[in-house]
């Protein structure tokens, strides 16, 4: 192709991307693996619309996502938006359409979401989310199922190393209640804790009026409450009220169940994770993988969300960013293969060869048929250029393909005859 | 031996203090001689790997996890608005981000300025400071020598870092308002904070102990 014919003046808008063959294959295999995992746990998929009324999608999402939504108008001037996540649409479906279904409901979804945020770590303005919601069950058993499923899902998509950090908003809320600080100081304290700013936290506590010594000690120790389940016992001594004690009891029960699920080596705990304090109502968690500085998966319990759309229901779930899991997997050395056929077959002028192709495909062999009528040498070069490991050429163009007839097989080892009914040989191509 | 933790060190006024501070925390740091053009330096004890970055880039390196940890001025951290942890404030690199104007400018409160033209290396903080006061500044982003802008009529005001105020005075400028009190901050990547929690915790505790002695 000459330079003048190339269309390089068709740029994409900011924030979207094409996924070409190998990347698309990795994307597909990942969603397939997720669906397989979900099926094994009894989760059923729903497919949600790409855009909805902006007002619906903005329910309880927090100011940041609200500001990042793509909004536009329908013909009647009503404001629509591209979905910025899939939890809210799922909550709408459950609240408005599935409210009388037997509980608990186990729901899964995969879909692209749209946010006008700076592209970071494989996440553009359009990116793929996959997630689950377990609706209608409260308590550690439901929390544990969802977290164990998160681990199973990440293992299922072939991510070698990752860790999920579990927190609980009750612990920090209880601490804030015990501190009982003026609003402004509370805000500063939250901000310091969310940035793990230890010295700043100490300074703020020094500013606070007349703190009881046990309240002060618990606040100072907060940022050290991270680690394995034994940390939960350490934190026990610092509980100031029922809210904090309940949170720890929840987490202790959870950690026992996670051990039974066989995922305790993939999780740890952090009582000072306070990011979405207003959204979550119980357990929260976030997953990280070595090699990627950003979180891959976030989730938690949000018992307050369903009530916006229908009868209140407890709910717990997670969503992962597929694009980031793909990137983390790559960074950890799992590389997707370029998808290619198993054989390139010359069939022009040989209708019987098409019959052979159909039989081979029925066995699961990937057969690409050459439509150009390439000579055997050209055929072999064309196969190599596309990563296809072998070619088949036919010598006698006309007539039916008798079972005994010989085709010419060529692969890296050279050329040799292949009987048209030699399916034993053909089956071996499958065991890659 | 495990991979060393990677720490982003800002090239410039914080470099020497940062290395000295880490050395007091018990970490092997590069000698002055090594600290030339190389951008990646390994500590002799194998615990830290140092990457030398432009100060404003340190939060980006840390956010992406290209560095597990970093040292940066609070000014660039607030300007960059990156999603990183800030476990410690470090006792060096003290300075202030201020609004300054020509010494001979008419006595006038900032809030009654029409739409001030402001030269700065900190567009985000500048914009936020003026907008909060109901003004819409015309921000001129510069890479350096910001003090020059009012003198030659490029801008009415500047927003820049001040340590002693000598440079401002020498250029006929006066401080009008302080936006931010700055000092060095230790940054940590959110994933590294969890995935390498033991080593990160040890470093925070060691440096916190040194900071308390200071």
C-alpha cells in the first residue's frame, strides 16, 4: 500500500481504544473464565443498557463519579448519561423489577463503563467492568462468599499474584463517634487517615480538645491496624464502643470463613481504609497486584443502596477493572498468544477440500482456507506470516476426494503426504 | 535477597537533605561522587533503589508504582493531586507557596482585583486559591524564573515558592498572601503499602524516629 493511500488522519477521540487480535483474545478468554467461575458459584448474568437517565445513574455515586459522567439529551430534552458503573443499574433492576424474587439473588455482569477521568493504568474513559452482587443476605457468610469469589475469579483469569485487603467502615465510624470532634476537625482527620498521614494525624489529635486517654490511644494506633488476622486481636484491646467491637467481630467471623474457603493466603486486613465511608455500610475490600500501582478490584457491603430504588435489601458485591487485570497479568509475565489457525488449506478449484475442512473443524481444528489460489511455496510463506504452523495443498484439483487420496502437508519439519482420511494425525494438532 | 524498595528522590534542592535523612534512618545511600548523571542508583545494603526524578514527577512515579516510595515537597504533591499515601512529613525542605506582586503596586486587596494575570509553576493550586475567593485568574504556566513575569509586564502577580524571601525582594516583589506551608513529605504507593507492608512499615517507623529526634 502506498503512503498516500493510508488513512492516518482519522484520530480517535480521547479516552477510547481498539483492542486488536491478541488483546481481544485475552479480553475474551478473561470474560469467559469469569463467567465459568460465576456459574460455578450460582451467579446469573444480567445485561444492562449502556445509557440511562442521568438522574438514576447519579443515585448515591458520590460527587467524583457524578462529575465524571458523560451526559447528553434525548429528544425530549431529558438528560441521559452513559453508565459510569454497573452497580447502580443493577440496583435499579433489583429494586424495580426483581424485588419479589426469592432471596438471596446472585447477579453477575460484564460491561463497558464510561468516565471522564484521566486515563490511568490501562483505564481509559471507556473501560470494562466485571462484577457480582449478592443481594438479600447480611452477615459474615455473605461477605465471605463474595470475597472468596473475588479470589476465585482472579485466580480463574490466571493472575499469578495478588492480594485483597479487607477493611470495615464500622471500626472507623465507631472511632469517630468516640472522638466526637467538631465537623471541620473530623474532615481533616478523615483526610489524614485516608492518606495514611501518621504525623498529621498525631498533630490533629493534639489539637483536639480534652480527649480521653483510651480514645487518644486508639486513634494513634489506627494506622498500625494492618496485617494478617492476628492483627484483629491486637485491635480488640482498643475498642471503645459497640460499633467498633461489632466491626471486629464481623471481621473475625469473616476471617474464619475465608480460611475454610482456602483463600486466607490471598487476603489481609486494614482497619484504616476509609475511602468510601459514605457509600459502604460494612466490610470493604480492595485488590492489588505486584507490578501495578493501582487497585484492580474494589467491593464491599452497601446495605443502603437498594432502598433508593425499591424495598431496602442488604447487598454486598465487587467490580473489577478488566483492563487493569489484563495489564497486571502481562506485567507478571502471562502473555496472551496471537490467535492463529492450526492449518492454512489451499482449496481453490478443489470443492472436495472444503468437505475436508468441514470435517476437520468438527474435530475442533481451526482451518483457514486460502481464497487466493496461492502456489504451495506462497501458501507456506503466507502461513508463516500469520503464525499458522502448517499448510495443506492438493495436487489433483478435480474429482471427489477419495478417502485414500493424498494431500500435501507442510510444516516446520518439511513436506510430506497426508491421507485425506488420516484424522489421527489431524487430531494431534489439537494438543498444543 | 528480595528486590530493594524503589524510592523516587527529587533532583534539586531536596536531594542532599533526602539522602542525609535516609542515611540517618540507617539506609545505605549513594555517595556524593556517585550522584552524577546516573538516574538509577542502588544502595550498598540492597534495601533501597534510588531513582532520580524531576521534583514535580515524584508523585506520578509513586502513583503508578514505578517507585514504591518517594520524597517530594508538599507543594508539588498538592499540585499533582495524585492518589498516593503520605505517611510522613519530613523535617526539611521548608518553604511557602505565596502570592507576590510588585512592591510598588497600588494598595489593593486581592479580592477586588478584576481578573488578575498570574504567572506560576503551580497552575492547579493558583486556580483553586483565586477561585475560592471569587476571582477567575488568567493563569500563565511557566517552567521557571517566574519572578521575571511582573517585572517585564507579563503578569500582574506570581505564585511561587519562597524560602527566605531574598529572591523576591531582590526582584522588587512583595508577598501578599500565603497559599501553602510546605515541607518534604514521604509518599507511598497504595499497592506497595500493602504488598510490601513489612518493609514499608519498617522504613516509615525508622524515618519517624529520626524525625522525632530532629
